[in-house]
């Protein structure tokens, strides 16, 4: 069972939540990071929440919050991999895509922090 759960969405760098950067100061371990990613992938797939890497880094609600504590922030390439894991296809399809041809579905209102 995964110990992480997506509990909301916020913007990149929101200081109310801890970055998921891996270090020795109460930060997630590499194993935790894999579990965090799995929680995000499962949430996106289960709810059909979908937005491209550009929105992940620059949108108002593009960063998943895990356990009301951690921000799940990653590179645009890594977010492309998250989308590929959730929705199939090659991560490059998402990572290199900057037009409006994908249907965007932002997080539900009750998940916006």
C-alpha cells in the first residue's frame, strides 16, 4: 500500500508545503519519491486530471500536494513521464507539446489549495 496520497494541488514553489527535493532534512528518500510518483500517476489516471508540463511548472494548480505536506515538483521531461505512465504513449509526446490539441482537465475545485 502506498503511504502517499494526492490531497490537493498548488503552484510551483508554494512555501506552505515542503519541496520534494531529496536531502537529509526530513525530506523524502529516493524510495519515497517512487511512491510519490506512483500516487500522482494513479490520481491523474483515476480522475482524468490532465495538464501539460508547462502548466505543471507555471500554472496556478499544476503541482500535486501529497499528504497535505509535500509539493511534487519535477522537470518538464519528468512530468511528461508522469503523464505517459498515467495515460500511455511516449513521454516525448507530452514533454514536447505546447499547443492546445490535448484536452486539459484541471484539478476539481475542492482539490485546489
